[in-house]
């Protein structure tokens, strides 16, 4: 799937920034991945492990935080989280007009290195 | 040392997609991104659609395919300009590929640009190309559960085309269930039932599409719309 190209993107971004900060070894990279995206944390970890040998990431660990979508019913204003994404239905009143906030983010939160 | 980045993984793609969108808008081009699983009927629907529209409107097509140019050849037979993108194993198109490919079409001044994405319901959903409409094809032969199994692509769809309706009698596909599932995650999506084999239902989809293209032209300023309409005669 596309996790490999996403991860190449991540490494490039971090490498560029590390260069500017005169960092030549990365210890940790943290990603935030929304629940509604199609990127699988396990595949991201796999891609990271596959790409890191021989680079400044050789000894780095990857942490992936999954971000839940926050939902609010436009009728009764009930706020809720999606446990499993199969349909946007208000658990309180059954309304399907739901405002969704977040859950589709994908970003590098921070990295650590020296 | 800890460095806070907060840089978006697809930030680069989103930037290029944004530029594509502005460039297409400035030319009044309506851009359609066609997505589906392999074999749902994207190319067949394109063939039917182009056949109807080719006399009324200038059409360009970008064909995404892993390795071959078979679909591009099929489309070429319809007498429209086609550019092939071979992704060489990458499972989706991205905005940069579209930007490149379109340069080869610009001279032919299309008003309607179709992009056939790589057959895959997962990855293409994540990549904005700068399109106006995301059209997802689902066929009656692939089972009832696609909407709930691949919610992202359906959540972001503007149109869902349910294809191969001629096969309905031979499958357990439940049109009402699928409509309902789409309604739950994406109530504003337009749904059309079509058959690329018999042509049934194509008229409604094509009329709708033509209207969208007119709206797009009208959203530019009035004079340039008139100039373009004149230019096509
Ligand atoms: N019975 C029936 N067959 C169809 C219909 N539409 C397409 N097909 C057939 O389904 C097969 C796949 O159609 P394509 O149009 O090539 O599908 P596609 O989505 O472009 O496939 P990829 O580009 O490989 O992802 C072909 O053999 C078509 O003839 C339809 O409405 N009914
Ligand atoms: Mg095709
Ligand atoms: Zn409610």
C-alpha cells in the first residue's frame, strides 16, 4: 500500500529539518495518524524498519499515536467518539447529520536526536 | 534535542493539488477523479460517457495504470486526447503526476478532464489531485460490504456510480442497503445506477455531469464563458 511512500516522505522531512539543526542521529520520531485515514500504523512501522538501515534513523524508534475522530450531532449536540468507523449515527438520538472533527490528520509531531 | 515539527505527511501533495485546482479553475475545466476497485468498470463508463459527450464538449483523459497502456488505447479509440501515466507499482496517482500529465493536454484546451485512477479503493482516497468531483464506481459483482469496508473513499466521494446493474439478477447485491450505507457516512453524495454493458442509467449521469461542467464555466466570469462557447463552435 502507500505506507512506504508516506514513510519516505516522513524521513525526508525529518532529515531536512535535522540538517538545519545540525542533528546527525535520530533517536525517536513521533507520528500522529487519524482514525479515519487509510494508513495502517503497523504498515508504517514496517516501512520505517525497512527504510532505516544505513541512514541517520538506523537506531531510531518510531511511535505512532492514533487520533480518534471527534463527532458532534447537529441536532442534539451530543458529542461522541467513533469506536469503529462504520457509520455516522448519533448514539443519543439516531440522527445522521453529524459534524466530524479530526480523525483525518497525518503528521510528524516531533523527533528527537543529537 | 527534541524538535517539534507538526508537518503534514501529505503537505507537499496538498500544495500541488491546490495549485492544480487553481490552474484548472482559471481555465474553467471540470476535473473528474474516477476511483474504484480493479475491474468495477471505470474505463467502460468512461467509454460510454465520452461517446455521448464528445460532440458537445472538448474532452481530455488522463489514464493511471500500474504498467500498461491498455485503457489509454481503449479511450483513444473514442477520438479524444489521452495521456498515460504508468505508476510503476505505485498504487495511486498523486497531484504531481497530474500536473505533469496535464501539460501534454493543455494545448488541446479540454473543458472536461477525466482522470482514471489506479484500480484500488484504499490509497487513491488519500491523495487530492486538484479535482472538482470524486467519482467512485462500485459494481454489483463485488458484494455489498464495500462501503463499510472502505469508508474513506466513500466518505469523500461526490458521486457514487453503482455499475453493472445488468448483473443484478445474478448477484446478492442489495441496492437499498448500499444506498443506505452511503447515506450514513456521506449523506450528500449523488448516487446513479448504471450499466456500462447495456447503457441503462447512463443518460441521467451524463446529463448531471454536463450540468456540472456548465456550472463550472459559469463560475468563471461571464465574458470568458461566452468567448469559450464561441470558440467551440
Ligand atoms: N456485465 C457487465 N460488465 C461490465 C459492465 N461494465 C464493465 N463491465 C466489464 O467488466 C470488466 C472490467 O471493466 P473495466 O471498464 O475495464 O474496469 P476498470 O475499472 O477500468 O478496471 P481497471 O482499470 O483494471 O481497474 C470488463 O470485462 C467490462 O466489459 C457492466 O455494466 N456490466
Ligand atoms: Mg480501467
Ligand atoms: Zn443526536
